[in-house]
C-alpha cells in the first residue's frame, strides 16, 4: 500500500456514511478500520459537528455511539492516512478552519511558528514608507550593514529579516552555521570541525561551503535553512521570495 500511495497524506476514505451502518454492520466496519489510523468527522445531517483523530478508529467511533456526542450526529466520514505522524496537526487544521461545535478546544499547533508578530512588523514598515511618500519625507538609511569587515559585500543580507541557522552535510558530517542579520556567516560550536572553523566569518554561503570542502562550491545549492519547523530547504529559496 505504501508504494501505491507514495506522497499522499490521505490514502483511502469512507465519506458521508449513515450512523445506522456503524450500529448494524459492526463486522463490516471492523474489516475496514481495524488497526487503521486517521481522521474522522461526525455530522448532523449536512452540518459538521465534530472532528477527531484516532489510531484505533473502530473503538473511537463505537464510543461515540454512547458518549456525550451520541445524540448530536447521524452521519460520519473517515479519512485513512498512511501513518499517524501528522494526525494531530491535521486535526488542529480542520478544527481551526471549520470550528465544529462539538470540539471544545480550538486547534493548537504546538510546533508551528506564529507569524503574526513578524507580519504586523512588515505591515508597519510598509505603512511608514507610505506615509513618508505622502509627506515627501526621505527614508532613513538602513542600520543593517551589508558589507563584511574585509570590504566584501555580504550576499545574504538583503534576503534576511532575522538571524537564521543553516546546515550543510558533507561526507557524512553535519556542519552548522549562524547567519547574522547583516549576512555574515559563522560556524556553530556544535558543527563538525568547529575548532578549525571557529571565530572565522564568511561573507557568502559559497565561501562558507568552500571552507569545508576546500574547493569552489555553490553555497546556495549546498546550505539549507529551516523554513518551517522540520522543513529544511536550500537557501536558494531565499532568493525567490
């Protein structure tokens, strides 16, 4: 099954099934859901009432025939997933978007970064620029230096609005570096060969990569940064923003 559905989150589903099926045909339902995990939804007629996740769907659905939700739904849907890895996030997403009345708690994304503060800051900057334009005021010079102390321009500065961490795996070793807001790159203390690279600064990702490999490298296609928790992508993506 895994190869057939490679790349998918939801691999199979049962949609808009009457509650009576669950009550009358337990053996048939059992053959479909035993040992399976996924997301299920309870409906009152066509209106979504409750969303839940389960690693034992049969027991969970059977439980809802008698629990506090029992009188509030008459149809259900099941969405089977290949693994249970992202079930909690998927449940939280559905609750956050649909706000089912049967779910007491809202969707909580524990590992997700809330971008509201950064988003507000960027809007504030845009508004300030608009005001300067309306009143013909000059924009203040940026305080961020985009030139390395040796005189070379830093290539990452214009693509950053905060400090980030990057990593590069070379010959089985993991190299970790910090990129300051001004674009300068320094190797972390827990990076491979940290002692050799300690206290050295680099003005471009290619120079930092070459310090590791001791040959010319395209650092944009070597280093990766964490775009979102657990999602590491090539830093070349920064140039596409």
